[in-house]
């Protein structure tokens, strides 16, 4: 897996510019259940930081989980967004549902589409399909 950096080529960035799928190649469609991670970062060596992975069990992660209601229909801060209806929120500890103290189940959130360029370089990829 290649890292996306400030010096990334358009071809490398295009590899991650896929709003209809996650970084692992799983499809993201309207009606799909997804997780949206706050601070997912792809490191230079290809490891993912800030997102739970098979090789990082129990790592502290922050995410919301929910159903995709729309893809790219809403623009916020100049970029297209997913529309996700929250079913679960976890902040501060992996797997601890905090929906009662945060946005709350049933509210909508709008993370940027996977592949949206970031202001400091690279692209977003923090929305992943839930198996």
C-alpha cells in the first residue's frame, strides 16, 4: 500500500479517489453500513494510524457508525460529502458506545467523500464499509 503525501503524483492520488469504495476495496453504496473515522492517516510505510486494523487490535479510535443515505449530494466547505445516519458513536475507547452523550443515534453526519483532496496534501479515506 502506497502512502499519499504532499509530493504524491496525480496517479497515486487517483488510486485513493474512490468515493464508491473504501481504502480496502469494499463497496460503499447508499444503504450500506459504514464507519467514519476522525483521524485516519496513511503513514509513509503503508501502515494506517487512527483506524482499527487487524494488526492494531484494541488501539484507541474515534468513529461513528451508520447507514449511508446519500453520496456526494451535499457540499460543505467546498467538498462533496457522504450523508450518514448515525447508529453508534465511539469516542475515546474502541467499542464503547457513547451515542447518549454525543450527536446521538438518528442524527446525520457528513464526512468528506473518500478521495477528497486535503488542504495539507493527500486525500481523505476515513469512511469504510462495515462487514
